[in-house]
């Protein structure tokens, strides 16, 4: 999901691939199960219902070992239903159970009333069973500095990555060969069958866009409507995409520095973005030597600020913590920001385990560590903010124990018109990925948020974007324009400084959405 635009476009010409003949495109079908829905409503989503579904661990052996998927539903209330709308928050490794409640409540009532909005935890995730947790506490503080200034430090980080892959192999050797995007897509079709629906509609964010495109490639005749928001470039999964992401996150981090400079009256860190950025890196250097409260070192600081690249609603909170440390040496706000945004808890350990399992299995990664090393230093020279942090996040794939699939060629001329949403300055899934998928999905329509930098842009408060979404889900209408983009919306406004106590409010739809989408 990551190289600058030119490099991404070059990668697009080189990296196309496919699952071998999309073997078993219609995998052996298991008998359709009946779902027993039970009330599981929450204060936020009182009409939510839950069920579980048994699916084969190995879709090529449907009568073999079974695993369990956790499902959620907000039932339609209109007299006539448009069928199920499956939703996915991305990751890989994100739980979709609460997302069903959010989508049903955030869509216009007359639109959501027409659908059974279905959430699910993909195989390995959350309430599904087995749920992966390879190495609990893998992200406990304080971790080694991500930037390997010495060979010894690089070896230390490399050993951590190798240890994580080995732990996954020890605990889940029988499961890991079946945790991948194609298997998850086939699970979705068994969900469709269990719902008794000849077709599904699908709405995916981030990695969920790749999952949706793979499902559509496997089962084009079973797709009614397809919405992809913040789109993975399928021609770069996953190594090239991660390199591209490094550059985009560096740009987004500098946008945060420029925003802080714009509000010097609030933060007093200077009016020159470059000088503000220099103070941030000076803070990083200081924390590498003396972690804040023994908990937030250089690596944890990166983890704290990376969420700001996903969602600018966090910027005031991050800026307050930054300023408090620089001006007064206060560590409390920084530690609080880390605990709220950067720290990895039990569900986070699960999410990272599934993230690794899927990405490492989906496709080949460089077998020679020297390539990782050389590429990382080349990126770091131009885009230092997340370059090495991202390397270590993905480095277990250099040692992953399973055989690798080939990337799926998602090109598709058999679908009804799909609706795509992409922000031009998205860091997690850079803009060229949206353009690529628009080209690959014949008849699709691309709606662009011009100048927008958030990741996950529909149902986050932008009325222009949400209007196109509502129209499409109502009757399949898509905009048609003469250029690359079929429609362009103005970006949602950047935040303004607010009191620290209000900085991580979940009152806005954008904050609620991004809490559900998570990071990475």
C-alpha cells in the first residue's frame, strides 16, 4: 500500500500476477449452513445481532477440519430488502463486528434500512476461532530503536522479527498455510450461501478493498454492488506497496508539522515547518537516549505519531503532547498519547499476528535480507519518518514458514459498475492505487477527495462523498466524468487546535470510524 507515484506506476507494469489459473475459482462448495442470530446489541448499536459459521480450514477439502467465523448483523427494516451488504475495515487483521453497526447507523436511514448490514471477523481474527496470537507482548516497551545506527542494533531488530515468525510457526503451523486473502474471500462466499443470498453487496476500507477485489475476481456473478474506499494497489502487494507507503507517510508527517507551524499561537513551536520538524526529530533523539517515563522511546514515538498519518483528527492531541515535551519537559501527555494511539493491547497482538500471516502468505517477499537493508536505507535518505519502523513491522515475512501464493490479478470486466473512493494525499493507500484499480475494474467509477489526506473517507463527515455513496447503494447510480476521476469532492477541513481533554473525542463520525479501522 506504499513508493512515490512514479515508482508505483512503474511497479504496476511489472508486478501483475495471479493465483495459478485462479485454481478452484468455484472451490468445492460446502453445504449451506443455517445461521442462528442472537441479540448482541451494545449501547452504540442496540440492534446488532451475532451468529457464527463453520467453514473449512482448507477450502480444497470442505469436509476436513472446520474453523469458526464470527458474524454480526443489523437487519433491514424496509419492506423490501436489497440483500446483504458485507463490510470490512481492513488490516488485514481488523475486526468487522462493530463496523456493521457503525455503517448501518452512519448511512442515511432510508438507505441502510434496505440492507442486512453484515460484519465479520475474518479467519484468525478476534471472535473467530482459532484467533491467532503468535507472541503476546511483542510490542512491549521499550523496543530497540527502529533505525539501525549500528550493525548490532540491526541484528537485534532482525532477531525480534525472526523470533516472531518462529513463534507463529510453533503455535499455528497447521493453520498458517490457510490464512490468506484468497481463503478469506472464499469464506465470504460461504457467508453469502449461509445468508441464502444469490448475490452480495460489499463495502471495504483499506486492505478490505483488496479482499473485495479478490472476491469479485473469484465470484464476479455473485457481486451486486462493490464499494472500495482507500484502495490498495493490487499490483504491488505487499513489498512494493510498503515502500510506497513510506514516502507517503513522510509527506503526511510533514503536513502535520506544517499544520503545527500554522498554529504557532497555540503550540509555540515556530512558524517554519522545517524548524518544527527539526524539533520533532530532536525529541526523537532525546527519547532514544532517555525514554519518557521509561515507556516511550524512539520506536514508541513513531508508533504514537503514525496514527496522525491516518487521521488528522488526532493532530491537536499529538501537537499538545509534542509541545509539552519540548517546552516543559513534560512526559505525561506524550505517554498518554502513546497509550491511546500507539500501544498494542491483546486485540492488537491478534491483529498483528493475522496481518503478518496474511501478508507473508499472500505473496513472495525478498529472500535476501540485503535487499531489505538497501531499500530501507534508500527510502530513509528521502523519507525517514516511517522507513525503518515499517521494515521491522513487516520483517517477519523474510522468515515466514509457509509457502507463498502469487498475487491475484484483480482485473475484471464481468462486474456491475463498482464505486471507488480515494483521497489524493492518503498515506496508507497512496492515490495511484485507486487509479490502478479504477483501470482494472472495467466500468468502475472513481470519486476523488482532492487534497484529502485521511485514510477511510466515506461516512466520516464529508457530505459530498457520502452523497455519492448513498446514491450508489440506493439504486446503483455512479458518476461519469471525462477524466481519470469521475467526480471530485473538496477535502474535509483540517482540524483546529482544541483543549487536550477534547482532542481524542469520539463524538465525530470521523473519530468513530477511525477507531474502528485502526492503523496498519
